C-alpha cells in the first residue's frame, strides 16, 4: 500500500515534469520544483511569519 506522502511526491513529480519544459535552463527547472515544494509545505512563508 502506498502512503499518502508517497502519493503526494508522485503527483508533485508529475506536475513538475509538465512544467519543467517551460523553463529552459536546468537551474530554473530546479527552482520551479523548489517553489512547488514550498507551496505545499506546512511551514508558513517568511512574509506571513513576520506579520
């Protein structure tokens, strides 16, 4: 049985694989993945935490 965390990881990789071709450099593709991970993380954003 696949855990919910693993399912989320698979879906995130699938979304990233669809978006990555829009970014031509490898560095931009990695930042795209980091951004998506940040959107889905449980940590509050820096600007939110400062309010």
